C-alpha cells in the first residue's frame, strides 16, 4: 500500500519537476496536488482492504465446510448403529467452538502481549468488542481484513481441534462428557497454546514457526484424542486374542465425500492463512497444499499395499488427509518438490502409525491420531528441514512441538480423568453393543422399511 502511494507521489512530482513548471507552482497548488495523491492512495488502500477481506471471508466459509467433511468421515467410518450419535457430536462441536471462542477464546489467543511479557499467558478480557469500537479500517491487520473477519476465521480453526478428538473417541464416549471436554479444551487449552505462537507469545519469541497449524491445530487435537483413547479404552470386541477385529463402517461413499470436502476446505485453511489476497503467495500455498495431499494419498496407497497386500481405500483417504496436515505448517516456505516429499512421507507415516496404535490396543475409530498427531508433528519438523527461510531451525521446531504437545496432552488427560472420576465417560456395555442411536437419540441413522 505504502509503496503504491510513494510511486504515485513520485510520478506526479516528477511530472511537475520541470524548471518552467516549478517556477509557477504556488505553495497552494503543491498542497492541492498532494491532497489528491493522498486521497487516491486512500482509495487504493480501501480497495485492497475490500479485496483481502472478501478472500478471507471466502476462506472462512471453506474452513466452515470442513466440519461437514469431518462429520462425513466419522459417520462413514463409524458403525451404522452409532451414526446419529456421531452426527450429533459433529453438529454441536462447531456450535460450542464458536460460542466459547466468542466468550473468551479469541481474547485468550490474541491478548496483545506486552514487550516485556514472558509470553506464556495473557488475557484481553471476555467477549468481543462492540460494533462501534471494533476496528474495520485499513489500520487493522495491515489492511488485510477486519476485526470481525479475524474473529470468525479463527473461530473456525478453534472448533476443528475438538472435532479431531470426536473421531478418535467415537462409539463409546458419553455425549455429556464429550461436550464438557469440548467446552474446556476449545475454550481454554487450544487458544492458550495458540497464543504462544500466533498471539506473539513465548514460542514465537523462540523462532518457532507454524504457518497454518500442523501443531497448533492438528497435533493439539491429536494429543487430546490420544489422551481420550487411553482413558476410554478400546471398543468392545475390538481386540480379541491378540487380533484386531475390523468393525465395518456404515458408508464408504460418505467417508469419501467427507475427505474431498476436507480437501476443498483446506484451500481456505491454508490459503486463508496467508491473511490477505496476495495473488503470488496465495496461489503458491494452494499449489504446495495440493501437491502434498496428492503425494500423501499415493504414499498411503503404496504403504498399505505392501503392509496389507490389498488396495486399501481407507488408507488412501487418510493418506490424503495426512499430506494436508503435513504441509500445513510450512505451505508458504516449502518449495513444490519438497512439498511432494513431505506429503509422501506423511502418507507412509499414517499407515505405520495406525498399525502401531492397534498393536498398542489404542482404538482410534477414524485414524485421527495417526493423521493429525503423527503427521502434524512430522509437518512441523519438516519446516526445520525444508524451509526456504534461513531463520527457521529444526531445534526451534522441535521445542515448539514438545511444549505444545505436553500442554495439550496433559490438559486433555486431566480433563478426561476428572470427568471419569466424577460421572464416568464411557457408555454402558448394553448401549455400546446395541448402538448409541436407539438408546440416546431414539432414532437411527439408517432405516430400511419393507412394506
């Protein structure tokens, strides 16, 4: 914006720099000229704000649609008898996420740390500003977007962290316990960890980098999922006599639709994280994102074929998501060839991780831990390996992963454990065997009636 104004100013002054013209220019005419230049510059700045803000709102809509993708994946991979319960959780998750982020999450995540602050905790107060005081001018966020767009875009990210947990603990967790966990995790834990980097806090001061949230969103949710799976235990009949018993999902087509909706949403997740409509950087980010997703799907396909001797669609789908999660930390600083490497390795890792979790009898219904935790960690560390920015180091990335992971896992473990001690977090054996839909909701997700 300022470069444009300087260019216009220099051009106009250059046109009037001839000796004969300068000699007749009065002080008043120079002031009038500068006034025109300033007005023109302001118009350009306002136009850029409109363009940037429109793209940011579109990106917000795309991230919002990811919740439909999560619902599709979880319902598709989950058993038919629990479909309504799964969809119920996935419907309430963004509702809770947006409201808690409005009440305290946004101001906890962006507290405006003072220069002499340690950067570990800050809080700007409850609720958002009023419509009369919120900054919607070009002075906010370097003219990238308005205060309101900032909140809404970030609120979509907040709800995503809890949705990751939902998929891992599906089919045996009490709905009430999950909802309480979501309120605390999304309202306090996620924004506090996010403030350490995106709010200008301690990790940011250390040089840690996470462009769109491989760690701050995905692995944070993955650590929460791991804590929940450990405390809940596996589903009944999942591990018998040392063998893993497959529990067929309700709808493979629905799972496929869910994955492609998530891929679509990632255009907003990563593309919107540019925080402006910068055509060069936005398009670059979208290219690296798509390349990593494609390579991740290929990696999942190859790894599953060699490990299971079959063409495993589920692993291809999770490979796509693994590639997306992996590139999210460095989509703006990793060149396209290396983005393919990041995605391909993520595709291999998601399969290896899923097999390892089963060996440890950690039952994850949709593979959320493997996708979001394992590949979130990998993608964050990959920034320290492949980033084109010399300021990014592997050491700083490792510290960030460890600190955020410890906070997320310990917090989630404590929340789940306290809930277990107070009211229990697992449904009864009867309800789990017969399905949560009939017992908790009174309706089934799939009903076939023969007349």
